[in-house]
């Protein structure tokens, strides 16, 4: 579950799965291969984000986008379509955590008492893109995740000040 991954880490999650396989019927894990990555970071954004802000500050390698509003308030912005090897989402994570009350453990993780104004940027990276980065194992992922995050947040999609006509020269 996401909670186990966040609080205990992937190595612990895999060891628990391995223990379960042994207990069920003596099974073992033969291969762990990264088939999809969801890399994210959560931010406190007082006052939230607007669609207008994203449109005037985004620099992206993918021109497709999708927007979900609640009345006139931004809830989620997608860069790229759902079948793209890389897709990015910016969304109000605080609203998701508050709904249903099952993810309130994030408050401890964030060291906050309120879910207000917490926004997530999340990149979903599918196998074709993972292959391009040479990530085939968890060790590869651990070694290359900082470089992958750097590429995703500076080259693939970034929010930049509108201070230059050339997109790559705008201040991140």
C-alpha cells in the first residue's frame, strides 16, 4: 500500500511480500523489475494554485494538457495524456487526504495539523521511458532516481518565471 511505501520504504514492502509468499506456499521472489514509477513531492502553497498560474509559468516538452476544476478552483492539472510514457499531475493533495479520512497519516508525515494548501507534483513514468533511463532494477532506481527527478523537473516539465522569451532561459 502507499502507506507502507511512504512510512516503511520499498525494501520493507518487498520483504513483507517475500515473507507472505513463503508462508502461503514456499514461494520466492525471482525478479523485481520496475514497471512503472510514480515520483512525487508535496508542497505547502498558501492560497493554492490556479490554472492561470500554471499556464503562464509552465515549460513542458508535451503540449497536451487536461484540467479539472471544482467550480472555478483548480483541483488537478495534467501534462501529457494518460497513455504517454511520461505524464505529470499537479493536484490538491490536501483535498484527497481529507476525503474519507483514510489518509490522514499524511499529516504526521508532513508534520502538519491541517491538509489545507498541500499540493503535489507527481510524475508517472511508464516502462518505455524507464528503459530510456536504464532503470531495470531497484538498485538502478536508487542510483538514478535523483537524475531522473532532475530531468523531469527541469527538462520535461517545470514552472518558470516569465522573465525571458526563450523557455530554457526562464528562471525556474
